[in-house]
């Protein structure tokens, strides 16, 4: 089946199910619909991404450092991986992308504006389709093992994160899908949204 390349991002608060649903969507498009699919994620598997994963556990790292590192990782991720796959006609699915930086870093500090984060990321390409998986923070955190929680993962912080995700989804025209349901039902909605985009 021939098609134009497509860049899809699944995003949302921690515990929203973006990793699970990215994997399920990739498998569906590749095995059921026979598309060429490349699945990726952020932080990426680059050396910068590896540093970021350590820093996500450390509350002593300044939010500005987080934002700069995420931007560096994303710039490398886009140019060395995502763009190359898109140029080769793949559907690229990323578990998180720039929206995570815009939301999380701007809420972390009054010194960090959305405009500054966009400026840091001005050389990357933007997704064709962004899907926000929405869920109550209390439910999201209940899904996670407390031992593996990151510094952003507490209910009061994630309440603010969720509100900004939903606000930006309206302003930016993102698709919002409630992920507080059985996995199969949520995935069916995601698949329908993606197929509608491909058919259009």
C-alpha cells in the first residue's frame, strides 16, 4: 500500500498510556494495514537521551537544564532519525515529542516561557498528527510503581500539566482521547483517528 509519510505523536501526562498505545498502534499499522512504520520515543536512545533519563530522577537539576537538554536531544532525534524515516516513506510514531517539553518545562518554572521552548526547538519538524491521551492524575499514578516515579510525578503537579495539555489541545487543534478505559477501546479510537488522517 503506497501512502505519503506521516509523523504521529502520542502525548499526555505521565501514566497516560502513551508508550503502550504507541506500540499497539505501530503493530496495527504495520501488520494489519501493511504500512512501513517506525516507532520511536523521547527521551531518545541517543547519549543525550540517556543523560536525560538519569536527570528525570534528580530533583536538583534546574528546569532550564531540563529544557535545554530535551531540546538538544530532540534536535538530534528529529534530524538523525525521524526526518530520515519520513524521507523514506515511513509512518513515524513517537511516544512524546515537543509538546511534553512545552507543558512540563513551562509549568516547572515561571522563568520558562512557552515561546522560549519553541525558540529552542525552532529547527525541528512538527508532527502531522498529535493525539493527547487524557486521564485523571490519580488514576495515572496508581498505574505506576512508586519505586520508579520521576520527579514530575505527583498529583498536584500533574493536575496543572493535565489542564495545560487540554488547553493547548483546544488552541492547537490536537485530538484528545480519554485513556481511562479498557486498552482495546482506547486503541480503537486512536486507530480510527489515524486512519481518518491517512484517508484524507
